[in-house]
């Protein structure tokens, strides 16, 4: 009887140890391998510890945030699959991930924090409609960036947001934007900045710092707050956007009996 009690006690202890093992499916932290080498971890819906990740990182459904510096310095990270549950990307999350060339940000995303993609190699960028503010230096020092699409819901482009995007030649600012901070588009290749509405209420004098000679602010008919056509506004020469001509009218010829 004493021996049976000992065996039962040992079995209970063994099962208890299994339940709290970090390898258990219900553990609070998961470690997920990247496609080539390295890994990242997920704790309570937040991604972290991905600095060794190489190749592709596929973030599982249920992830709601990417923590500060989660993939910072992951120089061999080439692509990321974001889940539809993601709502925020933390400060410096992908800073200096110098092999990261493209991303597709989910519609669920509401916040991109400071320097989130600083010094990556993104070539094009589409900001989701749910993001209303692009924070300081979020996409700074991306020398490969040639195309940005902003949503019509965007309100603020913070200081340094696209500083040193040295191949960015054209951008369209939605009518919803009210603030463009210092150096937001500093030291870029912008020759054409198209404004869909009136001048934003607050545009720093150096928002377009070191714009190329002859760079233009193209504004729509009736837009206010810019000044006279031909004058300089924030270092850009004001020009009028000429709307395209209406499509030709098509007539249907009827044959009478």
C-alpha cells in the first residue's frame, strides 16, 4: 500500500510539471522560427526578441502588437507577414532591418511608433486608413523609397517622418492632413508635392528642407492658404494643378424605320 501511494504521488508530480512546462501549447510565451534561421517570441499577443530572424517572419493570428525594437538590427529579415489582428507597431520595431524591401500593412493597424521602419530598404508604402498620425522618423533614412500612398483619413505627418528618403520624387498630401512637421520630407528628391485640398493648418518652415531646386507644390483650383501662384511656399514653387479634360461624349446613332 505504501508502494502504491508512492507511485501515485510520483505520477501526480509528473503531470503537474508537464502542465507548467514552457513547451506546453498553453504556455504564455511562444518561440516561432523564421524561414531561414533565427526566431522571434510572442508573449500575451506582443511580438519581441526577433533580432536574429532571417528570411521571412510570419506573425500568427492573435498578435496585436509588435514591441519596441522587436526586430531591430535583424539585417537578414527580408519579409514579414502581418496578421489581421495587428493594431500597433512599436518604436524602432524594424530599425536597421536592412534587407526588408516590402511590407503590406493590415487594415487593422492604428499606430506606427517612432523610428518603426527607420533605415530599412522599403521601396513602396501604403498607409492603412486607420492610421491617422505618422510619428517622428517612422520611415526616416529609407534611401530606396520611391512611392507612398496616404489614406484620405491621415491627419498628421510628424517631424522627420520621411527624412532622407533620397529617391522619393513625388508625393500626394490628402486634404485631411492638418500638420506637417519639421524635416518631415527633408533631404528627399521631391520635385512634385501634390495637395488635394487647402494648405494644412500647420506646416513647419523646414518641412521640405533641402528640396531640389525647382521643386513644386501643385495645388487644386480654389485651394486656400498657400499664397499666389508662382510664389514660393515652404521652399516649393506654387503651381496650379490643371484638371484633366472631361471624357468625350459618346452619341448613339439611331436608324429610323
